[in-house]
């Protein structure tokens, strides 16, 4: 499990270097997820190499969301007079995320990317 955790941390470190080095407006965590998807789809990293740690992290995902929620509550004054537009943005982005996730999963299942039966 330490090896799997090391892979995830290494990808995050590389993505942070990319973010800082290229002065990108995209957070390192997003760059890291994109890198991980690329590495998994090209089979440079096999799913089995990160599956156990990913399952463990997903099981405790609420622990990672708590600091984000507290940060939002701390900056609630920035939403004054913009509550309805913020709710509208949240609703639209949630719908777009659900649709895109469904389409990507449909594509991945159709092409059998990341399937356990791959050779």
C-alpha cells in the first residue's frame, strides 16, 4: 500500500511542479487527475498499482471535503448579493458534471478502457 501511495504522491508532486513551472491557472490536483487518467489509459500505470489506495481514499473522501467547506464558510461574505447566481452556477455545473461523467464512462465502457479483462 505504501508503494501505491507513493505513486499517487509522486503524480501530485509532478503536477505541482507543472503548475508552478508553467504558471498555469489550473490547480495541481486537477493536473494530477489528468496525468493519472493519461497514465492509466496508456497503461504506463496499471489499475492494480493504485487500486487499493484509491479505494481507501474514496472511502474517506468526506474528510477531504471538510476543510474546503470550512474555507467556503470563512469567505461567505464574498457571496453577499450574489447568492442566486452562485446557486445557479452550482446547479448548472453539477448537471454538466453528471452528463460529462456519464458520457465519459459510456465511452470508456464501449472501448473497454481500464477494464479488468484487458491483457
